[in-house]
C-alpha cells in the first residue's frame, strides 16, 4: 500500500482543529459546571441513556466516549456516588460489569441538554445552511482516524 502524500498545511490544519475542539469543550464544561458535571460526564450519561435500562459494558462506553475502560471506571464512581448511574456487577468477571443510568441521571441529562442547547445555539456553525452542516458532519466522519 502506497503512503499518502503529506500536504504541508496538514499540521496547521490539525492543530487548528484540535485547538477549536479544545476551546469548544472548555466552553461546554463551563456551561455544565452549574449542573455539577463536566462535558465528559455528560457524554457518559448520554451514552448510558441511549443504551437503556440494560446498561452498557465499560468497554463499549470507553469506545463511545474515547476513554480507556479503567478511565470509565474512575469517571463513573462519582456519578454513582451522586446517584446518577448504577453499576450492574458481573460476579464472574468485573470487566463485564455494566453501567446504567438512573432516573436521577436521566433528569440531570435532560437538564444538561437544555443548558447545552443555549451554548450550542450561539456557535458560529449555526450561520451555515442545513446542507453545509450535513456536509461538514459527513467530512468529519470521513476524517476519523482509522
């Protein structure tokens, strides 16, 4: 397989992309801080909500939010202590334990979504047309590292 050509501005483009993503995440963190959670915790709650009452294995959570399974375990502990998630333990293999969102977690997630809606509505991406946003999202998916 031949190596792809390196475009000279790739480094600047990637750095600009990462700086933009970092700034956006900081903005979302600040907005969610009034609800006592971070954007990473929001992403966990969102993923757990989508998995339903059956819960989700830590390995799947890790893949969904870009963390390691051990980082997921650490991230879930405070949420569990606050009553937003619960752990469904596997007696035979702790690695197979599931995380599940509670009713309190669902309420927090609903409230956090409303908070984020305000922040997201102020982003400059909203000046693009619907098709441009769809195209942008498609390109982001295509550019994901494989």
